[in-house]
């Protein structure tokens, strides 16, 4: 559910493309059909997996770290390789790379559906991420290359509308499949969709490439970014169980940090040929917009990961109801996006980028109010979803405007791509960090409740060893009556305590993003364009 709202600058990536030879009017509907379906597959898959996590955790018998890796393996590959995927399309052919990414995604989806263990599922999800890193930028680039500037606005509007619909119905459809068929079908359903998109692509979508792409492919930078992020994420996830004093955790974090520093050195030396040209960050507005993106989307990623666990495992929602819980968010983003774009014309980008995150922060904070057994959705979670949605809706369009306005027009494509990648990396890091927080708070509260219960020492020790499972702790059958009910309440209340701390941090991150906007992003004046 971390991508229930599209990454910022998706439309900007399309808008900054060039179409030296636009497709024919006969081919245009087919191009839109292929790109919309291709993008929708990744949107639906990402949103559905989060709804499925509580079920996956129970059926595969994994702890919260295993559940995190099911999401993080995909996000890691997508975040680290998405810019490379776009460059591959420019060099080797956008239709070719789009089709290759779609095929890889479909094969990996079959692997996910057939997975018998958590490790198998994590590996297949990583391959899915590689496919998505080729598929997502490929779909955007194909639209850019297929439509002239005069027709591109309508094409973007059509693409945005249909992908928003897919983001809305995806969790509900996935929840229904999980509840009435099997969690495996949330992956198997990708296969016929991918086959349809491949047929349309090869019969009706023209090939295109950027003949001036030259040596833009940055393999060394991509490898350093992938293993650097991977080392940091692995160290953070494992620290929840092993602690930060464990040598494996220390080595992983140190290796990740060194590789990320190496990545920065590589990108700096490559200059304009870099995957992520650091010279663009000379613009305070560009730097501020990306800091805002990292903190705001980090907050959103943490909420979207842990909320389904709360709804299903603690509040007792069905998978379908949990999938529908954030439908107001999707509708608000869809209906108010044009209004938010108008805010920039009247007030400049700075004001909505300060006010929007503050409102979103208040919305995040409202998620702290419902306790275990919160009752009606409309009085517990709906107000929080509504306020958070208004804040996010007020932020996304002005954010895209700030990113695009902060650099020269010739750098707009790579600038929007960088911001897109930053938003995905934010979710990757926040889930890892907030998972450590959640596990620690849950364990501390659960152990406190255990000490107040009359439970045999052996049973207590067995329960304490399960704290990494959070709300799926197995309560021994020998415990009966009031003791069993008290233990169940202890599990739920401990989870809610951890969830509230996670949400408090998310609210603080959103508030910090507004602070960065206030300090760094220009107001109504033309943003400071960096010249390189």
C-alpha cells in the first residue's frame, strides 16, 4: 500500500520527454492502453501486497522482519534501479525494455504465487522489483515519445485518471481475492494482464530511443546504490532481533554506509553523465523539494505498511474492508489534484508546501487516537484518513512544480526522475527504521503486561521469544478463560502502543518536511534554476 498514491513527478517525467516522431492517431489509443495497464499492474501489486501482509505472516509463519522483507526486497530493487531502467530504455529501445521488464515482472509474479516459504517469496519479490524498475520508467517514456506536446496533456490526463482508478480498486480487489480465494491469486492475476499488455505492445506500440543518450548508463553507480541501500536496510531490519551490538548488524550498516559514500563520489565525478547529478542539488529549491519528498513520503510509507496489520490483526477488519479503508485517500488525491495545481498559480509553491505537510502531520497524528477494538471505521480511522488526504493532496502537485522549476529545462527529465526515486527510497528506509521502533516498543509493553499475569515461567519465556511476531503471537492452548483473554488484550494493546509511537514519528517527519519547504523553497518568485 506504500504506492497507493503515485510517486511525485510521474506526470513530470512524461511531460519532459520528447517526441521527434509521434505515433499515428490510430496507434495512440493502443499506446495509452499498454502504458496504463503496464503501470497499473505495478500499482495494484504494490498496494495489494500490504493488505496481504497480515495473512502472509500467519500462513508462512514469519515474524515482522520477514513481512518487512517481503515489501523491502521489491522496494530496494525498484528504488536503486529505476533511473538505470529509464536509461536502458533510452539506449536500447523503450518498447524493448518495457516489454522485458513486463515479462520479468510476470515471471516473478508466478514465482511469488508459487512460493512455499518466506525466503522464496522474498527472492521472487526482489526479481519483481528489477522488472518494475524497467517497466515503470518505460511506460512513462513511451508516452513521452509517442505524443506531441500538443497531445501530451490529454494523454497524461488519461493515464493519470486510469492509474488512479487502479490504485483505488487494487486493494479492494486484492482484499476480496485474499478473503475468498487465496493470497496467491494477488500475484497470479498479474499473468493474464501482463500477457495482454505484451500483445498490445508488440502489435501496436512503435519503438523509440534517444539517439543522443550516449554513455548515460551508470552501472557502477547503480551497483553501489543497490548494495549500499541493501546493506543499510539489512542492518536496520536485523537490528530489531539481534541488537545494534551484533557484529553482523554492525558490518552490514558499515558496508552500506561506505558504499553509499562511494556512490556519492562516483556520481560527483561523472558530472552531467551521472545517474544522479549532484550539481542539481546546488539549487536550494531542488534540495528542499527532495528533502520534503524524503520526509513526507517516508511518513506515508511507514503508515501504509503498519496500518493493515492494525486493521486486520487488532481491529478485526476483513482483508476486503482493510483494502477499502484508504479508498477516501485515493479519491481525495484524484479529485483535488487539479485544485492543488491551481494553488501554485495563486500563491506560489512555497505556501502549499508548508501548509500541506502540516495538515498531513495532523492527519497522521489522528491515527494515534483509535485504541484496540476502536469500533466504527467512520468515527475512528475515517477522520484521520480524510485530514491526511487533504494535506497530501495539497502537497503533491506543488512539489512537482517546485522540482521542475528548480532546474533548467534540459535537466527537467533527470530532475523529475531523481525526485521519483527519492520518494521510493524514503518508503524503503522508513519501513526499516520504523520496524525497529515498532518491535522495541511492542516487546517492552508486552513484557510489562506479562509480568502482571499469573503465567508459568516456561510459558512466559516462550511468549517473550515470540515478540518479533507482534500481533500474531501464538497463545498456548493450555491457557484458558480470563488469563487467555487478558493475554490477548495484552498483545493488542502492546501493538497499539507501538503503532502510536510509529505514527507519532510519522507525524514529526511530515512536520519536518513542511519546515524544509519553509526554509529552502522559494515563494512566488521563479525558483532558483541551477545552471550547469
